[in-house]
């Protein structure tokens, strides 16, 4: 019996003003990936594709550890998109062969009178054929447990987004501003007029 679990999460973030607009930061999606996921659990497969090794998840009495390949890319106006392109479940081969994960989302900057806001949404869907004895568990209990687990995964991502993204953007803007300042200084050295 194949069981389907779904979860959705929206986010809206007020972006504190920095010397460089966040749209420039968002054009580097690898920064977003590194801000959201522990760098020890990321492997970059290509310019846009990252392998993310998730922490083990508990589902009923099973412990599973998904590894998800994510394509992350940016449009010129700063919107970042992400889509899962592959998934593997480490540890339980039965589930690995009967497991499908679909994650898609976006994060988009918009200007409003009070400044810039980031708006985003992520949709996560999992289809899995559970082995006995789990297949005998009543479907409403399975769905409630699975949907709750996916919701907690998306909520964790949202919390990291709210805290890590803005902190990384602030650090990046400070570094960029200092580098620009150094570049400006090196172009024009002040002339000392000594008489």
C-alpha cells in the first residue's frame, strides 16, 4: 500500500536595510544552501545541484536518513527556486526502493513602502510503500504521523531561513562593502601637498 504525505510552509521576512540590496546576494544560490544547511552535510555536484544529507528522522519505530539532491537556481531579479531532483534513503533498502520525494519552493524579494520583504513557499510530498507491520497501521494514523514529520522538517528549514539567511546576508554585505571601499581607495591615492 502506497501512502502519500504532504506539507506546505510559507514564509515572509522583513529584510533589514544593508548597503547592497538583497537581490545581489540572492543571485548566488550556493550562499543560501550553505546558510540553511550545515556545510558538513552538503556536497556540491554541479553549479546548481547540491546533495544534502539530512539528519536521521524517526517515523513510528523506523529511523530513516534521506539524502536529497536539490537543484537551486536564481533568476536575474533575485528570485531563488529549488527543486528536488533525486533522493535516497540510507539504511533501509526496502523503503529506499519504494520511496519518492518531491520538494519544490521559491524565495522572492519584493519592494514595499517600508523596504524589502522576502516571500517564499515550499511544498514537500513523499510517497512511500511501507513494509509490514506498518502497512497494517490505520491509514489516518500513518498520514497524521507522516504529515506531521514533513511539517516539522519544513518548519526547521523556515526557522533556519529566518535566522541564518539574514545573518549571512548581513555578513556578506559588510564584506562586499569593505572590499569595494578597498578597491575605491586603491584607485585614487590621496596626494599629500607638502610645502
